[in-house]
């Protein structure tokens, strides 16, 4: 990271940014073309979870190349508004990382992933119909590298 003074060094602080986020942007590569999608997600034990329909570009790409990049950002605010454009700035916290994506097949693993996703947005436990589990794809991303950055 070029601006070391902006780095979030503590893993607990990085995790707090993820926990406070409502959207994860997942980036993939198809040949030499990048592809990024905003997704609902769940986070637990250094692992991200996403749900998906059974077909789509995201899954097609992951099946060919499971290397992914992800991004979270929170608390964005424009600061130092004034006539001098060079005095403007942005307050934020962000997390960027890399990992490998896997499509979960086993129903209990899918159920666990869906429960982790739901815990990101609501407390409690939820019911999942077997037919809906069968219709849903759950993607698991094992995080290999992660960094955080903030500006105040």
C-alpha cells in the first residue's frame, strides 16, 4: 500500500468494516476482460459467501477461473468542500482482498452458507425449503489476502 498512514493494520478493524458493509463487489476475470458485480454476502471465519441463480455469467466465469478480488466500503463522506478543487477529499473505510471461489454442491454446506449470508443482515435463525436450496447456488470464497484502508 502506497499510503501506509491510511492502512488499517488490525484484522479486527478490517473485520468490522466487512461486518458493517451491506454490499460486496466481487470481481472476476474472463480472459482479459474484468467483470465486477455488487452482491449480498455473508462473512465468517475468513470466508465470504454469496448466493446466485443456477445460471449466469458470474458462475460461467468462476467455473473457468476461480481467482477473485472483492471490495467493501463504508462511511463515505465528501469533505473539505470549497472553491479550491484540490482541497476536496473523501472520508471512507475500505477493504480489498483476493481469494478463490468455490461453488458449493452439498445441501448442508449450502444451508450453512445461506445462514451466514442472512446473519449479515438480520438476527435470528431462518428456515430454508429443500426445493429452494436445490434451486440456489452458494459460492464460497476462501480469503487468501486482505487489506484495509481509511481516510478521515
